[in-house]
């Protein structure tokens, strides 16, 4: 009886309390609920409006569309199934591990459990849309994807390092695309926001020329510029500016080389090409000297013996043995090059004279379909496979190089999966390529990053 009286008393007290304070309780509940959803879903909208956003403005040279943005940007927004470390070794990306079966024709990737897109959705195998034309794809579950190749292709692990995206640049990287400012089809600027430190923002702005990029830094439009080939600005240099840091590095993705037209009447002779190769200087102020077609940072270059340094006496001996040259020592070779490489061409021209070769330099605007000697650059593939550059069947083989031994090594190199075996193949490839050179590999160009302290 006492229990029921107490229960009734509590009920009447609660009723009286709600009657007096119910409106306040309801408003507090609704405010709390709204605050919860704002914090959970509205943080990406409100944080950019806060006054303490840490914004860094970075300038780059070039004309880019949304489909070919530089790796400096893309690598922040997303990753692929695999990634590459500083020595070009394949390491896990979105995939925690993989298996290679059927003698290198089947690749099975197992996704990591904690990979999310910048829109908070979890990565599933069905989100991976590489669209390879020469492979079939199976997705047995949300965390497994299988590629079955028509032919063996050992660089495939590097191929799937290509970043994974959903629509509108939604990736699985450390940053999300906040906005893109376009001028027609070209990107004027793109803004990235860090997913871990949401008040940190990177704004990339593009400029048509290097001079325009330097001016933008000088005027304070950007506080960092990346990828300039020299630090001279007006009548001074950026390393003379107060409170400015200058970082020098070399770009090991782009190799400058002197290409021979191996179908040319004179340059078809191996001895003459070897003589020219040995005449080239060991030092260039414009870049890091490189004697092979591989980056010194690549795993395939480790322990590779290269003995192609300048040797003028040996070059003269080879030249005296050259049937195509010794009968016409007054012959003038033509070096075609772009304006940006004219100084390098002039140094090469001077080296030629040291062994008795005359030459003239012709500055061109576009790649020449016909040439005798061409000083230009090419992009190194991230895998050691250089089939497209030097195989006799390939249209990108601009030297018109034909060497059956090289062809066989290139064919084997892209079919063997085992890393140490590939390393031996590419050591042989480099040895025989330099013995019968289609080009003189010269430098990786120096680049500079300039930033305010």
C-alpha cells in the first residue's frame, strides 16, 4: 500500500515538473539533437568558414585539365591498390596483400579493412574501375578483386598503383578536393583539404610559364613554387631573398638524352655512336649526370656496373676505326633540340670538337619526325620495363633501333614475375644497350622548390 502511494506521488511530481519545465526540456533536446548532426555531418562545411584555417598557396607551371593533373596533387587525393616506395619497389596501397597465380596471369588483391573514401564510404572491390581491355575482372566479395590477364605482364603490380577514384574526384588519399576553378577545360586552381587536420588547406595555382610562376612568388600570390629549373629572378636569385628557403633536387622521372637516328647512313655504324658517347662530359650544371636508361633510385640499378664515363682517348680510337667517319672528317652533324636545352647542346657541341667531330645546332619547336641527332627528354616508366622505348616493333622507339638481343631481353623482362630474375635480365639489357647505344643518356634535370619560411 505504501509502495503504491509513493509511486503515485512520484508520478504527480513528475507530471507537475513536466508541466512547468516541459517546453525547456523539449527545446534543449532539439538543440542537442541539431548540434549532434551539425558536428557529425556539417563539420566539412563549417570548418572552412572558421578564421583559423591554415592555408598554403602553391604555384606550379603548366596547363592541366582535370584528367591530367600532376602527381603532386593526385597522390594526395588518392592511392591505388599498390604504391611505390622511393626505390620504386611495389608496396601495399589499398590492398593489404596479393597473390600471383597461373604463371603470372592471375593477380588476386585483398583490400585493407580500414580504407574509406573522402565521402566516408568504405572502399569495396566494386569501386575499383581500372577498365583494363586485356584483362577480365572478378569480385568474389567486397574485399577481394581478381584480375585475369590474357598474357603474362610483370609490370602489372605497378599498373595498379594508379589512384582509385569515384565520381567528382572522390578518392582514398590523405586529402579531399574542396573546389576546382576552371578556365574552359583548363584548371586555374584546385583546393585540397587535409582529412586528418581539417583546418589545413592546400591551394594549387597554375601559371603558363616559369617566369609567370616566379613573378607570382615575388608578388606574394603564392608562398611556395615547385619545379622551376633555375632560381634566378629579375636581377637577383631567390636564395638571396630574406626568409626564403630553396631546395634543390633532381627529377628522376625525366631523363634528357641525345638520341641517335640509327637508320642514318653514318650513325648506323656502332663504332661512331660509341665514340660520340665516350666524348660527352661527366658534369652538367643543369642536372645530375646519368649514364644508363634507369634511375639511380630504382631497385633495378642496385649493383649495376656502368662504365660509360667520358674517355676522350678511347673516343678518338673508336673514331679512327669508324669507316663512316674517317673518310669524311669535315662532315657536319646536325643536333636538333628545343630552346630550353640549347645550352646543353652547346656543351655537347664543344665535347664533339675535342675528338674532331663538327656539328651544328638547330633549335626546333616540336618533336622532329626526322633527325640525325636529337637532344630531348623522355619519361621513365615507373617499372624497369622499357619495351615501348627500345623494342624494334614499337612506334615510340624514335631512334629506330633494331637489336634482336635487346628485343629478347625486353620480352623476357615483362613476362618474368620473380624480382631477382628480372634484375638479372635488366642488368644484361643495360649492358648490351650501352654496347650498341641508341642514345647517350645525359642528365636528370635539377629542379628547385622555393618557399617562404
